[in-house]
C-alpha cells in the first residue's frame, strides 16, 4: 500500500518542495523552481490552489472533456488527500498557492470560505482556463507574492486575505463559464441524473435504503456531490435536492390515484420512514394534503 505523506503546515510543504518559507501561514510557489517529485499520495492540512500546466504529467486528470487546455486549476481543502502520479520524475510547471485556515480566521474570506464549493470537487472536475483567464490568476498570485516579499505589518494579513478572496471570486466566474461552455456535456449528466432517479424508484431501494440522496446520485455518475449540485443549479436554476423532491412528488401524485393503497403504504414505498413526514412534504410542495389531493382528483 502506497504511503501517505502528511503535510500539516506550509513550512512542511515548502521543505518538501525545496523552497523558502516567507510566511508561516501562506506561500506562493513557482513549481518550475521546486524540487520535482514522483508518484505520491499527500494529505494536506491547509488550502491549496494549483495552477498546473497540462503537459507536466504529474497530476492525473480523469476528465474526458478538455475545451480549455492552456492551464488547469485544482483546489484542495484541509483534510483532503491528492494522488500525484508519474512514471518518471518530471519537473512540474505552474504555480501553487497555499494558505492555512489560521490565516483567514476573522476575515471576510474566513466567513465566506464555504461558499467556494469547488474546494470539494474531485481532481477530474478541475477548472480549465483560457489564456486570458490564466493570466488573471497569475496576476493575483503575483500580488500575493509581492505582499509576502514585504515586511509583515498590521496590513499584511488583510491584504493577503483580500487578494486570495479576489482570486477565488474570479475562479467562481471561470467555473460559471466552464459550466456554460460544456453545456452539451452537462445535458448528458442531467439525463443520467434523471435515469438514476427513475431506476431508484422503480426498484425496491426506497424501502431498503430510504429516500435517494444527492450523494447517491453523484456517486453513480462518478462526480462529487458539490460538483453535481452546482452543475444542476447552473443548468436548471434548481438545486439537485429540489430536483429529487420534484421527482418524488410527481411519483407520489401517481401513486395517490391508486385508492387501494393507504397513504402510509405509499409513504413507505417512496422511502419515507414516517408517513407524517411524507404528508408534510406533500402539502408543502403541492399545496394540498394527500387526502385532499386524492379527493380532488
């Protein structure tokens, strides 16, 4: 079994890659000047943003659709493990931004960090940049690097955190663009999502496992739940959970027409543990209780 290299702080990463530590909580690394590595699994204790040149070959991307090949951004959150694969030692190209959670505590970025859902995407759901977008990212990294070269004062933390937040906000915009430019791929995913839900409710899984979850659907499409949720939201305006509930209520409406079944039986068939939960959700969604809906129809 391959050993996992655990890096809890910025200094450990910098030492591993043979670069100088200018600040204990944040670092900008020019990967072309870093010590090259071969295959390894690394557990990170801090946030990472890697701007990788696709040709370097030291990160394996499983995505089949690359419409922007000039550069690729990968995001890693504290507690995640990333596999670096290469048959030979290759000098990587690109940049790495590393920042510890302690850096952003009490800042605007610290309050909003959970809004950047791409930190929970899988590696193969990376952000593929155009040349213009890549230059914007590099400009942001240069601003952070400039601050790291100055003497630390009372403004340092705010300026660095603000520039990291600016970079992440640009990444939000670029991901929105990527969802649009890959619309044909996204439609295939939506079709798969609907098919998975249909198959789930046509089987005995609801009675065994309960209501379907976004994670269940994402696992069966080989995507992370956050990526699937963001994709569906961008394409339809509704969240993945809202789509599941809409599908659930449409099936419930059909079942309610079968007067030979009680509402409790219908609830259990759909995956509800408690009939009262089904009744509350149905009334909130449809505007009528199950009994009122049956009588009206």
